[in-house]
């Protein structure tokens, strides 16, 4: 901006503040799956100075309003005249995780532009408004409208009140148990149940039963009236449904599908029961962690989901560029921890174990046995390993051991033995609840 003064007149040459690169970066993050996060940051069409950017943002809003999912194809269809431009935007950001960076830049330009235009309007108003009180009031109102909502801070009084309510709820026998139970006595006793906001890593070698175990836990949660969302990056819906029906019926459903032999009545009743359980299954194989985060927030907000299950970490994509796989996995597990805290629900995250575990003589796993772990063991609230009781060259005794190697909300390290029936994917605890004998004293 240049300013020239001639006698009592000022002529101003100005450029309205804008940051087109930040706007492009912000929109590219949205197109990669970060629309919900952008909305929570307060992004609106006003943030964009470029008319094309405003139109693309409105198109995204309309897609979500109609219950659709935002991606390059759906947005291009909604905003046809900007289709080629949308193709270019996708290349502008390597990952939706850059949303925070671009949103800060775009927001800063938006505020500068808003301040500029408000005060330019005040200058124009000063040419015609003779009453100084009205002029000052108009300027004050404009400043208030500009600054309102710019900053947010935690309400300390509300936080203190919430803590007092927690203390008061413990008066009669302790605070209410908000955890979701596994239905296995020994596991619930040692793990403490699955708590809101916590991440539980369940690791195992391929074919070790971790996917079956996660489906079993999903069914147990659903039977408690909890809504579950499960992302399967390895199996399609029919395979997952087959396993669920096997668990519910106790039948070998795979054998039935191959031969037609089995208790058809039990399988039919179990299928009906499965369809009625509040379990939502997503079988999109190439999902990124940012897209998963967006879906998870929407499921919790719109469907009231109480538990999230991700099968499994190694197949999840970050959508970004990293120096190595360890750093990439670390970035994803940090995002998953944020998902748990934002959504206020437990997240069960399945993960692979390193091949080196099979070469060791000891069958007791360590945290370092997590494959490409990054900071997974740090981000997780609990880490457990599902390990067969027998070696590969030994007869299978039907027992798998769940080793708890980290646990913030229960016994820190423990072993829970489970009976695992592979043909129907059922798990039962070897350790049962104590038997209370009611005997009169002699």
C-alpha cells in the first residue's frame, strides 16, 4: 500500500489482503478428508478471497449436508466448472495432516482482509456520517464483530465443576464404571475394561487370531448396547460377516459355505442377530488416517458410536511423505490417539508383530516386538500381544495367551489365557470368576 498526501487529501493505493497459496493448501487438505476438522476450526466460505475457492468450499458443505463423502470425484461433480482446478488442488498438499498449517495461514489472511474491509467501510462512512458518536459506535461494532470468536480458552469454572461432579459421584461405592467389558473375566479384571479416550493396541503374528478377537470384542460390546465402528483394511464385508455369524452361532460357517452342511437354522438366526447388532463395518482398503479420523468423528457425532476398532495399523496409510516407515507409523499412532481423545471413546488398534519374535526361544513378547512401532507403545494406553500357547512345530492345544505389556488403567503387566476355537472364532477365558460358597459356620 502506498500513501500520498496532497494538501488536505489522501489518495491510497492498496491491495486487499489475501493468501491464495494458503487457501489452496487448506482446500486440498479438505479434499483429502479433513472437512470435519476444518469445520471445527471455524472455516467458512468467508475465509477464501478467491471465488473458485468459495464455490468449492460450498460444494463440500452441500455434499456433507446430503450425507455424501468428500473426495475429488464428488466435489468435481458438485462444482463442475471447477473440476480441472480441483485436480490441481489435490497436488497442492501431500497430506490432510497439513490442515493445521494451512488453516493458520488462511485464517491470518482472512482476519487481515476482514479488518481492512471493515475499516475501509468506516473511512467511507466518515465521508457522509456527521454524528461522531454514531461513527465511533459503528467503528466499535465493526471491531467487535471482527474479534468475536478469534480466541478460545478453556472455561476454568466449568472444568472445576466437572471435577467436583466426578468426586461427588464416588460417594457411594466409587465412580461409575464407564468401561466397555470384553466378557472375559480374567481380561476385564486385569485390563480394567476399555475406557473412553484410551487406545488399546492388540498385536499378533499373521493368522494368530487378532482379527477374530477384535470381532469377538465388537460383538461383546454390541451386546452391552454399545455402538461399534470397525474399519477392516484386510477383509471385505462378507468375510467379516462370516466370522461374526460363526461367533454368534457357534457353527463352522466357512465349512457350511463350502459344503452346504451345517445347522442352517442356527446360522439363519445368528445372521439375523448380527444384522440387528449396532456394528458398523467399513471395508475400504486404501483409507488414510486423516480420512479415518474424519469418519470417526462423524460416526460418533451422528451415530453415537461408543467404540472404534481399526484392523490394522500396518495397512493404514498416512497420506504424507516421511523419511522412513517408523516415522510414518509414529505419526499415524499419534493421530489415532487424538481420535480417541476427540471422540471420547476407546479405540482398539490391531497391529502386527515382528518376525524376529518367532526366532526367539522365549514366547513372552516385548514392546519392541511391535512391527514398525514408531511411537506406538508411547501413544497407546495399553499394549497386548495375542500369542499361541504352543510353538509352530507343536500340536495346537487351543490356547492363546494375551500378554498385557503396558496398561495405564489396570495391572501393568499380566497374562490372560484364552481358549480359542478357530473354526467358529470363539474365545473363552480359562480363568473364571471366583466361586463364592455360602456355608454356615459350624
